[in-house]
């Protein structure tokens, strides 16, 4: 974990310190896993499967951030912090960031 980078985000008020709550983290992991499993159901529309996959990725990414003792008010930042919480390469977390943008565009009626 790159705590220095996370602390820089606290200094600029993008993240907040909040003690990790093991029940919350486990709940997020469980939620992410259930959604990920459901996203594999071929009977669902592609839109539903995308939504389930996106929300699974967000729940699991948030679990990593919360486990590290931080909270964000911005959904997009949770994905960007994966570089610091799980040492995920930029190429990988950017895929999730792109999914976030597509989700927002779809919800605003842009797609």
C-alpha cells in the first residue's frame, strides 16, 4: 500500500481518514462477490450485466480503500486509489475508471 499517496489525497481533501470497520469491509466484499456472480448470468441483458459488474468492481474497490482506513465522497476516486491500496497497475484501474465514465454517460441518457 502506498500510504504516502493516500495521505496526499487526505491533505487535498479528496479522502478522509476513517477507521476500518471489519463488518463494513466484509459486507462490501460479500456484495461485490454476489454482484459479480450475478453478472455472469447470460439470461440478463448486457446492460444489466454491465451494471452488476460495475457495482461489483466498485464494492470490492471500496472494500480495499475502507480496509486501508480511508473513505472517499467520490465514486471515481475509489477506482483511482486501487493503484495505492492494491498496487494495481494504471492500465488496469483505468479500465474501471473508463467503466465509471460509461456508467455516468448511460445514466445521464448519453448512450
